[in-house]
């Protein structure tokens, strides 16, 4: 052993060497925390980690400003163990207390109530989730086809019911962009004459979690990191992928988000899903289980990823603008409401699929969606705040004939939504806000409270009473009262657990992957590669690759190649499954109502037939936008876009009615887009539009001099590019091609 002075010198030399190494290899900015995570889930208790070196915080002072002398960390969390707000240690925070693994959540679950209540009150006045939204008024008309399975009056044949529908993104704040990759909310308020019915769903039929007690966790993981409040409105960061790779039940929803479903073309072109399984009861008291589906008239379409990125900067309000412009133009969005119906059996399963698991779907090939009504949105809001921001949805708003099941996520939402409104809308009387008022008689005996607008008469807000003549009376079946279906709850012990059927986290993710066309699979690979490539921590990337290996080896290998990592082997058997064609967006033809058609014109060229073409586009139910070198009039017609203000992502198809030469403002110093090629003496911004439209697989048409632009851009004669001598011959071909939404064969696919 060396002497003490010698050991001190050695220690000093080693410390100096370590310092030199640190200086030579500094951390790249962006590390999410002060420690490096392990690949496996940590299980050894540790004290709270210190903040990062560059982080500071306010002094520790009393409410009256006196210094306490305590370190800044005294304000943070304390101890190595999870506790309640009162300091009681907890053994489980992933399962709510239920009457048996499949039973309802018990009201006595103080941990669940504390956790959800605190989560529900984290934001004011902005919604914690679904803050960024847009909405519209409309009408729903029942087909009468559901009368055999439910007594709900609004579904009777010819019955018309007013609705208010709010679409939204989940993760972003009110100021975020519309076209981010995210789940979209699809919430419908039916103002039925039997009481309000709120069908609160998403554009994705499954959810990240199986039990609502995890809802604060998944949202905290998806939201911006708490120290920097970035990244905004996106999942491409460490905390999200840390969560979904550790909670593998989230892989199904994550796959949907990574598909084209995560970047819709329009609210008008989204499916909607009730997500959960509901119980329907008919006039005879017979019950079935059912899932709700919204099917858009225009089909399910999505943005290309590059389009979505460009739009986030060019027009962050793209989706709400599209919705409101379509309604104003008379292209009223329409959806059919449909249901999948299943026998109400004691095990609540269908074809081996647990109907109470919100991470599972029932393929439409096994249970077809039966149309039961049509919804049309035909009126925009008059005041965005009064209507869109103050509308309050709640899954407990149910009409007679529709009831809930013991889905543990649905059960949690029944508590959470009502609780949320108490903070957001400042008290219990939010149903009296005009947008929330029922279209049915209300005699609720609820009194007083913040913002009480009703002036209640009578002296006896209780029952039974004689002072008010017995009013209000309770209703029976003959008065069409709401019925809580008397479902038997099996005798069981109180446990925090899930049924065994909830343990399958991969088979349906594989089903979705195998149901995609090669083009859609390419997009999924690109999305996973991009999102995981944005993560800082290598362990998180490797852990998610293991999840992908358990879904499909091709998917895993392709993403691993993009990340520069080895592809792991599966740790579970790969399920043999039959693809579901209904899940793919490719292959069908749909109406083109409300599509945007850009028409490039040359003020000095041939303008004959331009007015007729413009009228023809209008007649086809679409919106023509003239694009010219300057504003004002061209050929007596108003110009909507100039080469300086237009970008390809605004249009669903591009028509070239001329080959305009570079305009006076086609200077890189004046317009950055003018830095593109000036081949064939065509304005470079026109060439850029053509090149982008071609790259995004949009239909392009040209005639006369416009055909020379196709040649200059190098796209003449390729799929989905139509040339001709005159517009009358070109436009019908363009219109036919637009029905498929995109020229899919123009997208290259490396997967078979």
C-alpha cells in the first residue's frame, strides 16, 4: 500500500485526467434527466435525483417572503418510495381497486380518487388533454336500424337530433399546430329529448392503457418535459417512448399513431371510435354489447409526413380552417354512425377477444359495422370561446337504452370528466352554459353553487315532499326513465389486478401491421425511425426495438437500420393472424367534396376556358383557387393565391393552365422559394409547387403551355400526371384520379 502523500498525488492526477476527458467529450445538449437510464426497468429504491447542473430554482421562502435557509431541493419530492399526498407509502399504482379483476372500480379507492382528482385539476382554464380543438354544429338523423337492440329514442327512423362535435389533438396546448402526429379527439354531444348523450371518442379505436389509474402517467409521459416545456405537441421524445416501451399494453395505440392515422388530412376525413364497449338495452329489456364507429363520407385520408411538417409552419390552423371553410362553402362534412354488436355473454368476450380491454379491437371482418344513422355538420360556431372552449363532455351523459360496462378505463373516465369540469368551468353549474344546456326538461333539485343561472321556484328541493305537491316525481319504464342495467357482479376479493386476458400486448399490433399496404408500412417504418431518432437515451431506443421485434421482424429490422442499432430477436412467439383489409386506407375510391384545387395561370397566356374550368370545379363540390404572379384579377377572375403566398401543401390537386415566366418578385432576396430552378424560363416557385405535389403523390393536370411545365419539372408521363390540349379533356381524368386521394403507385416501397 502506498504512503498517504503518494496516494493523494495519485488521486489528484486521476482526478485531473478525468477532468480532461470530461472537457474533451462533453454531453450533447438535450439530455432529459440528470442520470442515464438503464435498459431494464429500475427496481432498487433510490432517493430523488438532483436537478441538472444548469437548472436553478427560486429561493426557499415562506409565503410572506422570509428566508428559510433550506436548500432548493427541499421544495421537491422527498423519499425513495411512492406515497399518497399524505405520505402513506403505496405498493401499487397501476391497478385501481375493483370488485374482482373484471369488476367495477370501488368508490373507496382513495388512492385512485386522489391521483385522478389531482390530475384533473392540474390545468386551468385550458384542458389538460385535448386543449387544441375545433368544433361545429350539426344534425343527426336515425335510420331506425338500431331499434331492435336499443330503446334510445334518437336512433329511431327519421328522428333528427341537434349535435355539437369537437375535434382535437391530445398532447398540444391551445397554441400548438393542428397537423402534428397525435391522436385526435372526436367528441359528439347529442342534444336528445331524453337527455344529453355524449359519445366521447377518438380517431383511433384503442387506447394506450387498460386501466384509468394510469391515465395521469401516460399523459405526463407524452406531454412536454417538465423542466423545459418542450417538445410541444409531439411524441418524439424520451419520456413518451420510455413509458410505452415499459408499458407494453401501449404498443397497439402507438402503432396506430405511427401509421398515417396519426396525421389526418382533415377532420372531415377521420373515422371516429367510441373506443370502449357499451351495453345496449331494448324495449324488452334485452341487452347486447356494442362498439360505436363514425364512418366519414369522404373516406379516411391522411397527410404525407413532409406535408404535415410544412403545414405546421405554413398554416398551423390547417385542420380547423379546413373544417370551417368546408362548412362555409357548403361542403358539409358527413359521417355514418355504426355499431358492432356482440352477444352479452357472462365472459364478455367475442371470438376470443376481451371486449372490456380498451387496447383491443374487433376486426370488422368478424363483426361488421351496421349503420344506424347519419350526422351532418352544417353550422360554424358564432363565438369560439363560448362554444368550443366551454363545451363540456362527460361519458356519464347517457340516454335510456345505452349503458356502460366494467371496462376499467371507461369506469375511470366516468369519474374524471365530471371532476375536470369543476375546475375548468368554475363550479357545478356548467351544464347551464348555453352550449351545454340540455334540449330536454330539467328538474334536478340541484341548488345554488357558483354561476347558478336558473331561478328555482318552490320550497322543497327534496323528495318525497308535500309542500311542492310532490314535484318532482320519479319516472318508471312507461315514462322512458334511464335504466341502470342490473348486471350481476361476480363475488370476488378486492384486488389491484387485471384479468389474464389483458396480458396479450402484441397480437393485435401485429394484426394492424400485417393489414397495411406496403406503402403504409413504409410510412410506419419512417415514423418509428423519426420518433426514436429524436430520443436522446440509447437504452430507450433499444427497449422499444425489443417491442417492435415482438410485433414483426421486418418492422424491427428496418427501424433498427435507420437507428444504426442491431435488431433484437423476439421474446414472445409471433402470432399468426389474418389481416383486416378494413384497417388500410389504400384501395378505395371516395367523394372529393370540399377538396382544394390549385390552378396556376399565366396572365399573359391563353385564358380561354378558365372561367368554365373554375365553374366546373365548383360544380364538382370542390374549391378552385387561382394562383398567379400577382393579386387582383386575371382574365376578369379574382386571384386567391400568388406565387409568393402559395405552397403545394394547400392543394389536393394542381392544374397548370399556363407556363408563367419568372415574375418580378422571383428573387431569392424577396422570396426564399424563388431559389429553385428556373428551367425552361418558368417561374421557379411554380416548379417547386409541381415538384412537391409530385413528391406527395398528388394528381397534376396540365394543358396547352402548361404541359411544358411538366417537362421542365421532369414529371411528364409519370403516374397521376395528366396532359392534354385543353382543360375539358384533362379535368375529368384529374377528377377520377382524385377519388383515390393520392397516386399511391408514385410512393416507393422497399417492403413487400
